[in-house]
C-alpha cells in the first residue's frame, strides 16, 4: 500500500467530499434538464412525424378501399 502524507490524505478526503456533494445535489437537476431537452426535441419533431403518419394512413385507407371495390363474381 502506498504511504500518503497527512496533507495528501486531507486533499483526497476533500476531493471525495466535494464529489459526493456534486453527485448528491447535481444528479436530479441534471436528469430533469435532460428530460426537458428530450421532450422539447420530441415536440419539435412531432409535427413532421404526425404529417408522415397521416399520409401513410391515408394511403393505407385508399389501398384498402380500392381493393374492396373490385368487381365481385356475382355471389
């Protein structure tokens, strides 16, 4: 094991205490910020995705209605 002086031990202890403080008080705000950023990007892109979805549904409905209108064999 490495021998450390008292000053080095105190510095390491201070670093660990500061690290704990940053993690404890910074974790939740960071998670909230990242969630807010993700929600903004989703809402910004939602308009384009909704339009693509609507176009796809319209094409799907048109293709099913055309296949139902095919002439029947009279039964």
